[in-house]
C-alpha cells in the first residue's frame, strides 16, 4: 500500500498519481492521509484500484468513479460519488447533500446518514445508506436502487422515473408521483443480496418499496386548464 | 457563493486565540469569497451605560482623534479610541441614538459599522488574507466571532456591501446565498423606519431581523418569522452579545457544517475551515438540518 499524504503533497498531484495507475502495475492500493476536507479527491479513477482515505473529505469526492474502490474513514461534503459509473465508494461517516447524484452504476455505501437530495437523478447506481436521508431523496431518479436503513425526509422520490427505493424506517412524505409498491419475492431476494453486498445487517423483509406511479410520464389533457 | 465562519468559546481556553482561530478559518474560505471579507468580534465589553462603536471612513489617514474629541465635547466622554486600518472603535459615554444622530448631522462621511457594548465589526474589500492582515484579526481575544468572505453575485463590491451587517445593538448577520424578494421587503421595511445603506439583499435580511427584534420578538422568534418572510436561499449566522445562531433555508440550498468540542463550537460553510482548528480531528461534526435554528450562548 502506498501512502499519499495531503499535508505534504498537493491535491492535483495526488489525483494524478491515482489516475495514472496502470492495469497490472505492482501497486494497486493507496492510503490517502490528511484530506482535511479538500474537494474533488480521488475523482475520475478508471482502474480497479483501492483507495482508502483517512479523514473527512470535502465536495465531490470519488466523482465519476469507474472501477475503483474508494473508502473514506470520515464524513463527506456535497456531491459524493457524483456521476459514478462503476466500482464501489464507501464512507464510514455521513454524507452531505446530493450523494450519488446522477450515478450510472456501481455501489455507493454511506454507513452514516446522507443529507438532502441523495440519489438525485440517479441513472443506475445502487446507493445503500445505513442511517437516514434528508429531503428529496431519489428526486427524478431514473434507474437504480436507493436503500435507506433509517428514515427518509419529505418529498421522497419526487418525479421519480424507474428507480426503486427501499426504506426501513419512517417516510416523512412522498414526493409527486411516488407511491408505495408491493414488495414481491423477487424484490426481497434482490434487496437481501444488495444489503449483503453493502455489509448492512438488516432484514430485507423489514423494508417497504417505493417507485413511480407513472402518472407524470404523459401530458394529461384534464390538466390543460392549468397552463 | 460566499463563505461563513463562526467560532464560539465554551471555556476560556481558546479566548486568547479567538482571532487567530477565526482568521485561519476565514482564510480557508478565500476561494468562496475573494471580493471582500469581514469579521464581527465580541470582546472587551465597554462601560455600562455607554456605547461601543465601530466606525468606518474611506478616507486614508482619517483624523479619528479629532472626531473623538468632538464627540467628548458634544455627546459624551470618549474613554477609548482604537484605530485599525480604515476603522476605529470608540467607547462613548452616551446612548447610541444620541451618538448616531450627532454623527449623521456632523460627520455624514463616517459610517457606523456596529454599536453595542461587546461587538466590533471590521470589513473591507480584498482577499480575506489581506483584510485579516490589515485589521490584525489574529490579535483579537474574546468570547466569540463571526466572519464572512464574499463573492458578489447581486450588488457592488464595496466596504458597505461587505458582511457582517449590523442588525441592532450587539447583533450582526452574515449570509451565504441570495434572496429574491429583497426589493419588495426593503420597501416594506423602509415604511417601518428601518434604514438601509446599500441595495444589497443580505442587508435586507439584517434589516428584517432588526425590525422583528424591535417589535419585541426574541432572536429565535425573529428567525422563525424570517423562514416565512424571506424568499430565497440562505445560510445565516447571527451574532449576539452572548453567542451566535445558525439557520439554513428550509430546502437547504446552501451548505453548512457545525463542529463541537468540550472547548468550542464552530460553524463554517465547508469543513475545510474547521479542519484548521485545534482539536478538529476529535470534534463532533454534523450538518445543520434545514429550517432549524441552532444557537449557543454564554449564560
């Protein structure tokens, strides 16, 4: 494991080092020290390397991740794993707003709480939150799964497309066109597998499923008078 | 985009280093606000019954000592006068309204930045590091302080448009965000005899709090009412004689982080500004929930 200390190195050189790791190179794992809330750490990684960050990170950590596994021992600022394509991002603390925003794939695990707009416009990513999420979780979420082991804030799944939301705790309120749906055996099986992959000790049967009522997909002539 | 920082000492341990801690936090927020910077510091309580004023003059080498002598002759005894760059802090043995009226009549070129018994406000154009150096923020000892770095989005870059804004005796406001109904609200407040120095949106928020407080509301009540009456997005930090309060708009457009140890409470727009504080690595850190008022005060 190679140590990269941000109290000695600048952020750009650390990111360049991580991004430049070639497939088959001897060292495929890194430890990043003293992040001190810096922004855009470990972004744009395209190889299946391991990055462990010790400390709190700022905005947009692990953005655009592809194939890499990024673990943060600490909290994260807004935009964690934004637009992730694949790989895994795991954070031991809390994530600020818009965690996993517009992610296309891979797995994002927030072991603590995630703030507002978690999974906004997600497009295939799986997000598993050990704690609770703030308001407007899965806002305009298109595909993928958002799993919340705690509670969800107001406006959950507002204007949701075909993403699936699972919540174990209380839902403060559902957003426009988001409804509770039946939990079929297939859903239970898939959710149990995802919880296992995320390392969450939670029973799939204790969750409820939410998704789109699909009433906003087409213009409704009955509403013409409103425009 | 702007940066807000606040530092509140729970014990006397960090009181001698208040300014040093706040300066370090402020400078971390330089890329969020390179246009201007300012600090409100609560320290050196003035004499009972008197008024401590922070005054600003754009004139280099302004003759503050003559102003102080004139104040002593015409309004009340000036027991101390400390000049820091373009600002001066004076203790005057008189009610604020008397000092304010006399200054408006005889020295309209001088701006009152703050008034009270504990508060001092210093703010200027320029990079936060330069502003902090000019006013020697790192020398300040005191109980608590707020700071702001400004990236102007809706009105001019001047000293007057900089934060913190005074919202009454020993009160001030710093704001990150922007308000969309500030013109209408300013007209409404002007009819209630609230005065404004600029066309800035944040000054309207400060005027709003001034008005609510003058109607007898508590600070928490004034902030609760602000949630209903201010349209826009914001994180506010409000300084009071005893401490400070933090409020984010109900949809949480703007960031904020809070941190607490046994010795201090800190708030900042980003964690970077907290990371520079002594003991930050062991602090309890959380994001304030939207629409909820958080406050700390010395008994």
